[in-house]
C-alpha cells in the first residue's frame, strides 16, 4: 500500500514542485499552493457523484457525451470554479504567473486522487503510463487555464477580462475532450496521443515563459 500511495503521489507532487519553482518573480505562499492542491483532491468526490448520476440515474451513456461533457467539460468547469473563487480573488494572486501555479495545483490535486483510485483498481504496473498521460495531461490543462486567468486578472478592460475568463474554461475543456477522444480512437491511439502531448508540452512551456514576461512588464510599470 505504501508503494501504491507513493506511485500515486509522486507524479503530481513532482510536477507541482516544478511549476512552483518556476515562479521566480514572487513565489506564492506555500500554504496557498497546498490549499489549492487539497481543494483539487476534495473535488474528486462531488465530480464522481455527478458523473455517477449522469451515467446511472439519467442514463446518459453515449460515449461521445461521456468523453466531452461528463468527463472533460465537467471536470474543467469545477476546477475553473475552485481556482476562480479560492485563488483568483485572493490578494496573493498578484502576478500573471500565479494563475498557472494555482490552476496547476488544483488540477494536480484532482489528478493525484484520481490516479490513486485507478492504481488501486488496476495495479502498480499502470503507474508509469498514468504519470505520463493523465497526470501530466491535467497539469497541462491547468497551464492553459491558469495562463488565461492570469491575463484576465491583470486586464483592465471588462470585456477583455470576461473573454479571458471564458477562454480559461473552454480552452482546457476542449483540450481535455480532444485527449479523451484520442484515447477512444482505437488501436492506433498511441500514434495520435504522442504528438498531441508533445504539442501541449511545447505550447504549455511557451505559456509559462509568456506569463513570466507579462509579469515582468506589469511589475516594471507599477508605481513604487
């Protein structure tokens, strides 16, 4: 059981540590980051309940609906909601990159408990693939969510801010849906998921750099 817990925790903690340590402008309070991670962990239970109701009680079992709505949109919506109400409006959210830190923390909290449940059911032999695909996938969706939230937070125009907030929800939900659909594509899914994940990592790390650049510019324009 100790090995299983370690295998479930390690990828999420490692990825969160990486993105937290990339915050070289003004690192976030560790308590806030841990709190966001724990909110993501707790988020698993209401989402699982809602997905159960959708599939069993409402009998909405169409595979496309499950992949796009019941999984991708619902999970990203609740993660977006948690980040918005617990971090976005908090005084500690004072740099554009902070959006990435908090969104990744919530996403990885969710992915870590989900990973734990999966490994209990399917065994440790799946740990490597779970770390490589679902856990890192959730982290990447969090990058795109957090980047848009960070831009929205420091945008003065209300219409642009609302657009950024909407993008913070719809873009990661769309990526998550594409990820799910690739996994359902049949025996050649590995040939689709590999370039897809490489593309997300490339674009995600670009967003990290852009968030840092934007943070440096906003910091330099603030009055002393």
